[in-house]
């Protein structure tokens, strides 16, 4: 049996962030045109990343009911999480770099994107190393780091949503 208390706590934090997404979207004070450009991306990211952290926090507990060995649970959870992480990382890179362009973001947002993207790729590499074997002994640590990563970037997206983008008047 694996110990999942810390993951359940992380899942609860992620669920709270997901709830805050609703508060931000309703009380965000955006103009009648709705959420556009980078603001829309941060809102989508906040919802997606907090849900990934919440589901990732409960996944090992669910898997442990059907898989007997601890190593098997961490292997399966890491495989699922690496797949989700690769999709998430690809989505943010395509959205931020190609669809919107970095110039659409505030300086603070650009710094976060440029710093977090390589760190996210490094975490994905570690998850793949767990699946393929070289870092199998560190599977639990890397999995926890992945959930913590999604909590961190969800919090960052939430902070960007709290402070509205200045409106330009002609």
C-alpha cells in the first residue's frame, strides 16, 4: 500500500484553485467583450492545470486499489501523468508562442512563460526517465514534484487573473 496523504492534500488545494477559477471568471471585471487573448489563455490554464493537479493527486490512490505493488502504482501513475503533462506543455507552448505571440503578454507573464516552459520540459523528461527505468527509484518524488509543479503554475495563472490587463484608450 502506498502513502497518499500528501497527494490528497495537494488534490484538495487544486480543487480550491479550480473553485477560484469560477470566482475569477464571474467577478473578473472584464469588459463586455469577454475573455480574450492572454487573459483567456490564463483562465483556461488555471482551470486545466488545477484539474490536472487534482486528478493527479487522487490517481495513485485509485491505482493502488487495483495494482498490488508500489512500483507498479508509481509506474502507471507516472505514465498517465507524463502523457497528460506532454499534452499540457504542448498546448501552452503552441498557445503562448505561436497562436498569441509573446508580445501579447505583459513582461511579467513573458518571464514566467520563458522560465516555466524549460522547467516543465525538464519535469517531463524526468517523468519519462521514471517510465523507462533510469529514475525508477525516484518515481514517488518525481510524481509529487509534478503535482507541486501544477499547483505552482496554477497559482501563478491565478495571480495573473487577479490583476486585470490595463486597457488602452486611443
